[in-house]
């Protein structure tokens, strides 16, 4: 009995193993069948999906159009300064000072020069700046007249040193004003030197001597008219005395003429090297070209206007939307900001004195695109910054970004990407809108564009916020 039970248990075990193997083989077959596919099925599975339109939603937002350009911070209107001649001679140094003149105090870089300021010293004498368009070209003193004298008188009056009138002729009133101006700066005006006073004395003595010689000749000639003989002939001595009187009269005339000419220029003077006239003040000393001990020959300094400016360049297509006087935002790479004003568009009128005036009729755009090779040619801009604030110490050649607002949407508007706009043969702008499985065209009017978007307006509610407009396929 036990043997029969053992035999039955063995058969049951073998049967279970066989059933398990069959089940395992069947499962493997099912798995393999699900993973196997025909070449046609594989090709179909790797085909791209059916193409459809690329769409973006319509936005409602405010748009601000700007022109952005990279530029450099500079100081405006650079001008080189030279002395028109020698400075005066100080009494302490005597005539030897006039032989070799040396810089005794050099210009200070970064200093601001206002009207009447001292730029530098040469041989202890001041070199000062005044406002005027006529350059200094000669020594101005008693007897001088002209436009340079008139602008000197105007400058002295502006400084509070009245000249007694702006006549264009240097008289005693102007000389007195010059003396008071120099004293206010701690200097002595160029008064007549020792040599001048000596020469004046010599000329006055020459006049006195000539007068005495004439009186002597006239006294010795008295009664000669009674020394004629019976035949009416004049003795030889009387004729000689007449010639002597005539010669003395001529010498006196020459002496008086020389004295008068010298006196016309005798008095307080402004030496040619002691004043520099500049068209606009104040200015800033940008570079110094001499040091103490140098001879003041050639350029002594470079000055610029006190205003900070930005020089930048924009494409001609952007320049067409710009106008002189537009407000400008100026930003440096380190985040410093200041407000500026667009002062010049295009190269016309640029130079040391700044841009030419514009008549407000849109000439800026013409200058930008007219003679520079077309609307796409680069156009230079100059932005002035009247109140530079944190940019005042940026120095020349500092980088800056200028942002110029050229328009805005006046509130929120419907906006779509510029790529969504299509134009019909008749010039009508339109967008394509996906509605369900269909794409329909909607006519629109275009407005301002900014940041790749353009404002659109449709009839009624044909286009609204959230609609999907087609920008590609």
C-alpha cells in the first residue's frame, strides 16, 4: 500500500512539472508575439505626425516702442587751448622775465573754468578765460579798438567791473576795470614797466629840448628883417637863421608826434598771453599738455564742455523715428542711470562747437538717411546729459546704453507677434485664426510695434484676447 502511494505521488509531481513547463512556454510565446511587428508596421510607427499650424494666443497688453543703442560716455565739445602771445612782465623780475617764460602753475585736469577763472600761471602771471567768439590775437591796451575790445568790455561788465560803456575803444574806464579785475584775483594788472616810464621821460625831454631849440632860434633871428641892404638883399647870416628856425620847428613837430604815439598805448594793458576767449563757459579741463617748468609753446590744455554726452550709432531704419529733443534713458553697465536729451541725429553740424540748430521740420531724419547711403546706413547720435548725477565721474570712453521711447499704445491693446501678420495684394493686413479644426482670416488695422509684437484692431469681436493666431506651419 505504501509503495502504491509513493508511486502515485511521483506521477503527480511529474504532471505538475509538465504543466508548469507548458504554461511557461505559452507565456513566452505570447510575450514574443506582442513584441514582434512586421517591417510595414515598423515604418508606419516611425512616420512624423500630421503637420498642423503653429499658433500663439492673442495678448492684451500695453506696448512701448523704443530704440536702443550702445554708446560711450564723453564730455562734449573738445577744444585745444594755446596762448596768443607772451604774458606780461612783473616788476619784481625786471626785464629779464620777458626773455624766457616758463609755466609756474600748470592747468589742473578735471577743474571747472568759469568766466574770469585762472587756467594757469606763466612766469608768475595769470592766464585767465573769458567768454567771447573773437580769439585773443594781440595785446589790448590804451588806444586799441575793435571787436576784441568790445567783447573784453562786455566780459568785464558781466563780472561786475564796469568799464563806463561798451564802445569798442580801450579808454581810461576800461583800464580801470582791468586793474580791479586783476586785483580781485590776487594779481597786478600789466602797468607801464620801468622801461616804459623811462621811455616816456625820454620822449617828454625830447619835446622840451625841441621847444627850447625853437625858442633859441627865434630869439637869435630877431631884427634880421632890418639888416637888408639898399638893394633889398638879405645877408647870409639872416638866411641861415631862418633855416635854423624852420629846422627847429620840424624837430618839435617830430618830438610831439613820437610822444603822442607812445602815450596812446601807455597805461594798463592786457597782454596777448594772459587771456583766452572761449565761445561757451563754463568748461572742464580734460587734458593738460604742460607741466611746471615747461615753455608755454603750442597746446597747453584741452577743455570740454561741462556736460556729459553719449555718442552712439543706430541703423538708419531706426533713425527715421527719432526727433531732436526726445528724452533718453542712459544706463551704464554697473547700473547707474541718468536722464538725457537727444541733441543730434546724423553727422551734420557736428564739431567742436556742437550740432547745428534744427528748424523742427524733421530735418533730422533727412540728415540721417539722405546722404549716408540709404535708410539702412548707420546714423550717429549725440545725447546730452545736462544733470549727469552719478555719471559725472564715469570719465571718457565709459560704456552706456541709451534707450529712446518713440511711442506707446496709450493703454492695453490686442497684440500679436509680427510673424502673424500677412498682407493681401491690396495692402490689407490680416491674421489667420484657428477656430476648432478650421483656420479663418481676420482683417486687422495695425498699430504700434514693440518687442516683436504689434498692436492690432479688428471689426467688432472678430478678434479677441486668447484667440489662437497662426505664426507658422
